[in-house]
């Protein structure tokens, strides 16, 4: 079986409960012959940077220690902002670890190779990140 670490983000306000997410991921894992070797649950906060999110730092550490083939998430939206997503995927891929997003049926690595669609996704995320930076700089300049 293929080893994964599950990562969940929970919020009562956004109606993202752990049980629904866990059931979704576990069913997907069973269907695709994946085994969850560990899980991380993060309460959604307003913290934007992965450096300010202990659960993400814990995830990176567990990827290093447990050496799963994949990190699995229920849904791509809200996992990380564009620039952080690029950094996370680059970090994971450098360790031979792919990302699976259940809702979008994304597997960034198949048969040990980075998928061409992943490259396109990373380019799109990079472009979105550049847009985020430009937007924030414009807002900052408008304040002056």
C-alpha cells in the first residue's frame, strides 16, 4: 500500500468539520489502495504565511521523518496561498513526495514522475502569486 500523511483544516465558522473531511479522505484512500500513516489537523486562522502555521511546519517535518509517498488533503482551496503552495510542492517533490487533493482529483506525482499538469499548475500558482504581490503593493501605495 502507498503511504500518505493526511492534512485537514477545520473551522466551525466555515463548516469544515474533521469528521466529514476524514470520511472523504479515508474512502478515497481505500478506493486507491492508500494508507494513512499519520494525520495533522489544523484550525483555520487568519495566518497567511506557512511560517506562521505550526501545522504546516509539523507537516514538513513529518514528511522528512516518515517518508510518505504522498500528502493527501480533502480540498486544494485553503491549503496554502499561491506562493506558499509553490514552495510546499517544490519541497515535497524534492523529497519524492507528491500531493493528492481528493476533491479536485489531483495527483502531482504518478509512477514516480511529476505530472505535466503539475508543472502547469505550478506556473499558474506562480503567476497568481505574482498577482497577489502586485495587488498588495498597489494597496500599500494607495495608502501613501
